[in-house]
């Protein structure tokens, strides 16, 4: 199976895998009534999945480096498929929560293995292009998942949604089991992992820069996701369907810009592209800060610019990690994923507090300053690494 076909298979796997995160969000109120439970417990089905997804990043990373990509992915997909079937059969909220946790554990291997295998199979500009395709597929799920879930759930309730997830999980297991090659080379790490390996990942200047920017950009992005419905409802008095259109616009722009990252990396190189795209994201955040309360067209324009700046930078992150870490590639990607997932978790909480205290100026002003500081630190770290290489 050639590299492009592997990329296509990995893209389909990550696309359908992300549906487990967001497909049933539109029917959460109906699920609450069906299980006769509290809003807290039904929302916990999302939070528990996300917690397992985040924690398992630093578990799977060393295992993928030590034992191989496919050897870890297939057992994880078996667990994901069985847990998806369990979610479909669950007749109580407690049972559903158990299977959602297992589903998150199984799914967590997909993003690590996908990014690691792309790093294995592609080099140079081809790697940057492949990472752009991967990020684009990763963005499609959140864009169409809630829309698809609303349609499926409206037709057959929450059981139809989980039946869809179970069926796609079985198909993903079969497809990857039969077609996916093992890409771990003899040069990849095979030694037993130790906790000091995490510290080694964080001591690499360029890798640390990517990890910190990953946290800062996801923190800012989830501040944005929380802010949009609040601002459009309370300030501009828009309905839910129109708010959904802005989310769709942001997702489409993000997907488009993800594929444009290759041009920047070809022109400037990955390290310079990392700094420029992070700086662009900071500028877009400040622009969102000053336009949020001016007019709806300006808010739409600044949201599109924000999504473009974020999308064009994300493929650079995984491309650089693949370049910098040749042996502990999956471990590094696992640490990166964990830290940026923490940014996703902290963003809505901190964003809500900042917005409540000072509106859009404080929320996005704070987020913009965080991005500027992370970018300046990255510039310093990358400069120091370049100086060491030249000595």
C-alpha cells in the first residue's frame, strides 16, 4: 500500500473517529430525558471521553515508539469498536459512562498513530502537505459531526447515533486491520520507556516551543468557541441556526487554510513558518478583541481571519515534531497532544471568567498576550537551538 493510500486511510479513520466526540451533542437534551438523569451526568459523557483521550496520549506514545504503530492501533480499535457497541446497548446512564470512558481510551490511539505514521512515510515538503491533509480531515469531523448527528438523532434517537458509531468503528477496525502497513523502522526507538523520556522530549528547544504554542493556541481557540454563542445571542440576538452557520464558516476556513500551510513551509521552512503563523494568530486574536462589539459583519470577518490563522499553523506543529523527534516521535506527539488538550480544557473555564470580568477585551486581550509570550519564547528557543547547531 503506497504512502498516499495510507494517508487516505488514516484520514478516513481520524474523520470517523472524531464523530465519537461530537456526533451526539445535538441530542443531549433528548438523552437526558431518555435516561431520566441530570444534565451534569449526561454532559459527563462528553467530559469523560475527553479526559480519557487526553490522559492516554502519554500512555500510547511510548508504546507506539517501542512496539510499533499498527501493533498498538489495532488493539485500540478493537476496544473502540467494543465500547461503541456497548454505548449502543447501554440501558442506563451509569453503563453509558463506563463505555464512553472505554471508547475514549480506544479512540485516543488514533491521533497519535496517524500523525506518527505520516511522519514515518513522508519527508520534506511532502510531509508538510500530508500533515495539512491530516489537519483538514481532523477539522471536518467537528464541522459536520453535529449536523450529521442532529439528522441521525432526529430520525432514530440516541440509539441510532450510537449504532452509527458502532458500525463505523467495526468498519475502521476491518479496514486498518487488513490494509494498514507497519511503518516503524529499525531506526525507531525500541528500548524500554522510562519516565525520563518525557523530560527528554520537553528539553528539546524546538519541540518545547511547539508544545507550548499548542497549549496557547488551543486555549485561545476554545475561548473563541465559548465566546461566539454567548456574544451572538446576548449582543447580536441571533438564533441558534445562524450561530451554527458561523461555526460552519470557521470550520470551512480552517480546513482551507490547513492545506495552505505547505506553501509557507516551502517558502520559509518549518521553524520560520511556526513563528509567523503563531504571530499571525496573535494578531487575529487582537483583531477579534477590538471588532467583537463593533458590528456583526466585522465579527464574522474577524472570526474567519482567526480560523485562517489557526488553521494555517496547526500542520506546522506536527510537521516540526516529526522532523525534530526521529526515534521518540510518537512519545513527543503524545506529550504535545496532552498539553494542547489541557489548553482545550482550561480555555472555556478561563475564557468564561475573563469574559465575565471584562468582556471580549479582557478575554481575547489575555489570550492574545499569552500567544505573544509563547511566540517570543519559541523564537528564543529556536534561535538558541540554531546557534547550537552552527557551533
